[in-house]
C-alpha cells in the first residue's frame, strides 16, 4: 500500500551562499495510504515548498521522503500535482486536456476515449467535452486540472490551494465533488490550504505548521463521520476544531 513518509526533512534555499533561508526544519510526517490530509499554516511557512518536494520538483537539503519505501527523486506519474494556478492547455479542448498524460505515454485512441469519458464525467464536465478552456469559468478550469491529474492514475495527489481563487459557493461545491471523487478512487490526497474550514471539511488529518522556518506544530485528527455533509460545518465539533486551529495559527 502506497504510503508517504517524510523523515527529518529540512530545507534551506541558497544553502552555502550569502543569504541562506531555512524554510522547513525537522519535518517528520506519515501519510497513510488512501487518507485525505491537509496542511495549513501562515503564508510563507513552506507549504508549497514541502508539496513541491513531494512531487519531486526539487530535493530537500536534508532528510528524505519515501513513497512505499522508495526514496522520492524527481517527478513520477505516481505523484500528481494540482498547482494553485490552473495549468490547462489553452490550445486543447476539455477532453484532450484530460487525456494529455495517457496520450503522452502512447495510450491508444480507444484508451484515450475511455479515460476522457470517465474523467470528464467524474469531475462534472459532461457536456463540455469539446469546449476550449477560454469558454470555461475558473471553477470549471480547475475541474479540468483535477481530471487531468486523476487521468494519469497517480497513487498520490498533491494539491496546492486548488480552490483558493474560487468564490465561496463554487468552492463548497468543488469540495463536495472532490470528496466524492476521492471516495471512489481511494487515492492518497495531500491538500494544502489556508482555509481552516476547508481543511476540516475535507480531511482525516490536519497538519498545522508554524511560521518560518516551518515546523510541525500540531496534528489534528478529524473524526467527523463520512460522507461529510454541509450541515456538519455547523456542528459543535466542527466549530471547536476550527477555534482550536485558529488559535494555533494566531500565535
Ligand atoms: N525557489 C526559491 N528560492 C528562494 N526562496 C524561496 C523559493 N521558493 C520559496 N522561497 C521562500 O520560501 C518561503 C516559503 O515559501 P512557500 O511558497 O513554500 O510558502 P507557502 O507556505 O506556500 O506560502 P503561501 O501560503 O503564501 O503560498 C518563502 O519565504 C519564500 O520566499
Ligand atoms: Mg504556497
């Protein structure tokens, strides 16, 4: 079962140079297979840096990360990343964007069509298959992004504030849809956000980081039952967790 372990990870930008900047210090984490974990922390605490290292976009200056026991080095389709800015190709239709990864790997026409049908439907874009990105709203482009990462069939999805730019209603709908996709696919998700409510609604576990250099300040297990519903956002349990995490981020 794929599981990510982060072991004594420290990262210093410009190490050995005149202006070294340590952004992450002694990070030890375990992401269980199939779980949904969020990482929260104030701006600049190193959340994106940590996620990019898990994607293999660059290496930590100290410590290591493993996926299923294999040291993470370089990018790999087992780890898919959704960036904060949408990364859809403007010159491809919705369908073609979604099947981009499989096509690159030489999937047949039939396989591509099958993947397109499945993921267009899963991310809620049925009827928009042949549209161009410029014809879509921000939320819809985000759906294309998510579908494209899922279509690559990764073991782990790394998501960096994917809904940060969306209005509140669109965001809540996207959260519910993401949970449904996650429930059906059973992939491990690591989700960065600075929206506490979003983190609580989505996660099994919330990792709270302290300000720079980023360290693990607290890990909150969220025991709200699944499937999660919007009404849960108003329960005492939910509000108590929110209050607790809020106080931690304040200090
Ligand atoms: N390539 C880089 N070279 C030098 N410093 C960097 C680089 N990337 C990030 N940093 C610095 O590392 C720190 C952490 O950045 P990071 O983007 O990981 O923060 P973050 O927690 O994701 O913040 P936000 O919530 O604003 O997205 C910041 O001070 C940033 O300036
Ligand atoms: Mg960031």
